[in-house]
C-alpha cells in the first residue's frame, strides 16, 4: 500500500468529547441510578393510557366477537395482520445492527446496538399480540399453535406457512432475548459495582450472574457472542422470509410472487432503521448521549435507510414488470388495481414515503440534519405501515370473482387497538431506558482505546 | 478468612499484557486477569486455549435439525397422516422452514448454556474483589494454591510490584451475599 492511501484513511471517531473509560460508566449509568424525570413520567403515563385504551377495546372485542372489526368477506385479513408484519419488520434493524454489522466488523454499531436490540425485543413482543388476538379467542390460541400431544390426537399442520411463522417468530424472540442478555451481563456488573443502595446492589448482582470480568470468562464470552451473531444473521433473514410466505404461498394475485422474501427483508430493515433513528434522535437528546450516538452514527444509518429504500423501490417496480411479463390477466389486474383502483391513496402514500422522500439523503446536509432525518424517519415508518396495508388489503379486496369484491374499511376498534400497540411498545422501551444501560458500555470501551 | 490470592492493578491494558507475559514466564500455576472489556492480545499472553463452545453449538444445531424433521415426519406421515392438497405425507420441502428454525433455536440456547457452564456462571461464591475493574482498571491475580503447598505472600507481592503494578494487595475469599 502506498503511503498516500494510509494517510487518506481516517478511522471513524466513534466517541467524541474526549471521554475517559470512567466517564463512559458515569454518563451512561447515571440514568439508571436516579429517580426518573418528570418528562419520563409524562411519557410513561401517556404510554400506559394509550395501551389501556387499546386493551379496553380489545376486551370489548373479545366479549362481542371479531364482528366489531372491519373484517368481512373477502377481506379476512386486515389491520391486525398489517400491524403484525409492521412490528416484526421494525425488529429486524436491531438484529441487523447487533449481528450482521458485528460480523462485518462495523465498530460504529457499539454506540447503538443495545437500544436497537431492545427495540427488536419489544417490537416482536408487540407483533406477537396481533396474531394471538386476531383469533378472537386468544386463550385457545396456544393450543392451536403449539404441537403437543392432546386428547384429540391431532397435530398442527406443518405444511402451513402460518405454523412456520410460529416457529420463526418464536425462535426469533427467544434468540434475540438471549443474545441481548448476554450482551448485558458485563454492563449489569457495572451497575452492580456502582450501586450504593443495597437493594439495587442485590438485584443487579443477581442479574449480572456474579460476573467478575475475568479473562478466562471473556474468552468464552467473545466466542459465544460471535456464535450468537452468526446464528442471528440467517435467523433474521429467515424470519421475514417466513412472514412473506404467509402471503406468497397462497394463490392470490398480488401475493403469489417469488420476490416476496427478499423484498420483505429489505423492507423490514428499511422500516427498522427508520424506527431506530426516530428513537435514538429522541434518546440522545433526553439522556445527553450526543458524544456516544454522534451525527456520524446517524449519518451511517441514514445511508442504510436510503439504500434499503431504493431496494424496496426496485421491488415495487419489479412486481409491476412481472405482472405485465407474466401475461396473467389476474396478475396484471391486481397491480393496476393497486395503483389506480379504490385504494390508490394507500399505494401512492407508500411510494411517496418509501421511495421518493428518502432520496433527500443523497445530500450530506440532509443526512446530518437532525430535524430532517427525524421527519424522514417518521415518513418511512408511515410508508412502511402502508406498504403492508397495500399488500394485505388491496390484494384481498378484489380477487378472482368480481361478485365478491368489496371495499374494506377498518373500524375504530381496528385503529384503537393499533394505537394501543404503540402504547405497549413504548411502555417497555421507557422502562428499558430507566432500568438498563442504553449503551453497551463494555463494548464502547473496547473501541475507544487509541 | 481463606486467602484467595494477590492482586496487582494496572492503568493501561498494554501494561497488563506485559505483566501477564512475565507472570506466565515465571510459571505461576494459577493466575487470571480481570478487565472492563475484552483486551486483544491478552488471551495469547495468558495462554488461554480456544473456547470449546462452538462444538456444543454445532452438535445441538444438528440435533435440533434432526429432531424437527422427526417430529414433523412422525406427526404428518405416521401418527395421523392428513392429505393436504394432494401432497405426499412426507412432504419434506415443506418441513424445511421449521427444521431451520429449530436448528437455530437449539444451537442458540445450547450456546448460552455452554457459556454459563464454562464461565461457571451464575457465580455467587466469588465476589468481585474491586469495583474499579468494571470501570477502568486492569487487574492480575495470582491465586493462592490449595492446602499443603507453600505460598509466600510477600515474595509474590514483590514480584508483582516489579512488573510495574500501580497497586498490589492480598485478597480473601468472599461470597456475594
């Protein structure tokens, strides 16, 4: 290598503000150690009430039956399935950051991986609500979903993508949780060692499993961490692929396409990164973490948002091309109907938010501007919700038989329970911000050494 | 109280690595280093062997894959065969997604179990001897040998001081609670 190349290469500065190792502990642990601020309580009570509202509506729905929703023939799937796919998708960015970027040795992930992984777990917990409550009798759902020996001697249908989903999302939740916990062990030990309050000391001693930072342990730990990253990488790709099979394995025009698995995975990472940007822009402001989650981190995430946004844009175009190229009149109609039929507004909301708006990230000024990236990330979240709405609703509402065509309108039960799911997600995320270190301290120390 | 060992503290990881090499050359049987984050080069200096966890992961991954196939084959083709869309009872391509997921599930859970096993976690018997280790200090402990062997505290202390340690002191065994 010539010297000029070496000189031109500037390693990223991952932590600004000239921090020492002990500053890292102070800056990040302090939020766990003091009483929550009024702002936090305001957010928490809001989240609780929003969740309470949704839960009440869900209770009324269980009492009266699914008829209170907008579902009917031919739209047997509606907003609940849209929400399920949306929330599972949100989770994918966390695993991408924690596992895939780890395998690619992207050191900048250390600033954001803890919060992103927490987001993954809470998003999957939110997603899991929907398939369970949309059965209408959630207390039976466990018996329908899990293969276990029963008196009827019946088994679940292993040829159904819906069952594959149970295994995929269930495994995803368990493995993400274990991976996250393994990452937390050394940081829980930090909180334990700083604790002066005996109750806090006791709780964090238990949680940290008595971790001592021994290098005989670190050697196993690093190997296990690498293995988790290696296992999570194909897992995360499989999860949204399997979710896409829920649609793609059926014979409905608009669903029955081979592009679905990669298209869904790209969309999931796209929407997940938008959610990470939304959450971290707020968190770094509220918790004073600007030296750890720098503009450089956010800019890299915005680049990923733009790249994955163009991937989904390509998928939208490719679907139209194949609809024409296939020569199938049903397929062709499904796509023309999607863009110019009664749900045109949903289709163009999706395209504008997902393909057009992220193009602003070609400009460095936009990529590094907090207000712009915050607004764009909100648009992407909205756009990706509409993408799932477009796929689920517009394909169903006009199938092969024109006599069964209808226009699906969600009721306020659909909307209220959807809103409630955001309350549920934020309850967990806010608790996480108060009870656990939001940045992986041990990992960030490893990338600070000069 | 039972003597646990003699501990030396260092401010920089590079100093710890140098000291570790010297301790190893002096052929102390039992010693360990303690750091706030994994320090590269320390494993080699300390002579730690590669972790056997990947073998556990591999074996359980294969087991998960096999078990998932057997479960699906037995329930769909043997115990109660159901004709789904004219597909064969043993329609193995449809079993692949669940086989894959169970592979990952067992591999991941066994990795976690193996990590706890090899690290002797949860550890409630040996308390961390200094709270600064999870903050910013790097420590090396020469452990006291078992009954019947001689261990000269002062000799070890002098030796550790000579390696450039900032602070050297003895540690006694203590549980967390």
